[in-house]
C-alpha cells in the first residue's frame, strides 16, 4: 500500500516573494524528507523553485506575452547517485549500499 503524508507551508515575505518548506513521508520508498521552495511573481511573470532532501530540484517559469498567450517552461532534475561503477564501489567498500531499481539509484544507509 502506498501512503504519502506531508505538511506544506508557504509565507509571503514581500508582496512579490514567498518562501516556504515542507516535510513528507513516502511509505513505498521508506523515506522521509524536507523541502524548501520560493515563488516570485512580477507584473508579467511567475517563477518558482523547489529543492528537497530526496535530491529533486524543480524550476518553473511562466511569462505572459499577451492577454491570451503565455510562455511556460519547467525543469526537474534528480540529484541522486545513479547506479553504476560508483555504486558498485560503494557496495564493495562498505557493504551497506543497495541498488534500488524503481528509482535507478544507489542508496546507502
């Protein structure tokens, strides 16, 4: 059974800037984490950024070109150690790392 629980909070620190954080639990991955976020809103744009202790970085940007047209871009990157020679070396050296196929990652505990 997949259970995800979390708490999020975002607070405006200026009329255009909001900062916040979150804490969460992912039961399937047996992981908890903390994340931080920022949101900036201008007259014709909105930009957001998020980073979490799980290694996920997310950046989004929306720019209004006209009343009916907006340009939107989004990017995500996982900053986790990919399986490969480095993972094999860690497993051999410490015998505490496991390869996690669903996440294609080397997890050291």
